[in-house]
């Protein structure tokens, strides 16, 4: 079970690496304005397990794992999205990366970039007082036969 916290850009890069290829639906995105908290609940691919070798299944097929995880950012001042239809329960977003651009230390912008879908490049931009993020696995893993593969 993974539990990580990010308080600077280097920490955030580690979280980004663990969440690459996590999938979620628009309904899994929440912004709690009063609490200055932004939350994503997603199914993350367990890269740390895939890197250390494959688990063998019956009949010689390789298997991997996904886990339900939560990522939240604190001290969020505003949220902007592009290419994300919050009313769609059919859309699936695949997270590619999370980055931070400092504007006026420690204030800055966190960008969550998703895989292109239907000619659009979905993204979320968080205006934050500072980097304060945490990822937590919420439960047991389940098996998946597919390992994400792309040019990024």
C-alpha cells in the first residue's frame, strides 16, 4: 500500500511517476472550495510492481496490478479544466503527468495532463499557495493483464 506526500517539485515528480497511466472518470474529480482541497480518486497502475518483475499467471500469461488510490492537494486557490466533460459518466481519463510551475515562491501552478482523447488534450490546472499533495492507496490490488504502453 502506497502512501506518499509531496512538499516540493522533486516530491511531486515522484508522485507523478507513481500515477502515470492512472485512470479515472470525471465524476472522480472533486474541488472542495471552502477547504481549499482538490481530490482525484483513480485506479492507478502499480508501476513499482511491474518494474520489479512479472507475476506469472496460469497458462504463462503475465499479470499486473491496479489499485484504487486517492490524490489530494491542499491549499488550492482555484481550479481550471480543459477538455473534461464533468457531466459524462462514459469518459475515461488517463493521467500522463503532474508538474509544478512556481510563480511567486512558494505560490505556483500544478498541471495535471491527461492522454489525448477525440482530438482534445484534457488538463487540469490548480493555482496553489504551495505544493502540498498526498497519494494514498485505498484498498487491495486487483489483477490486470494489460501494461500501459505509449510514446510518452
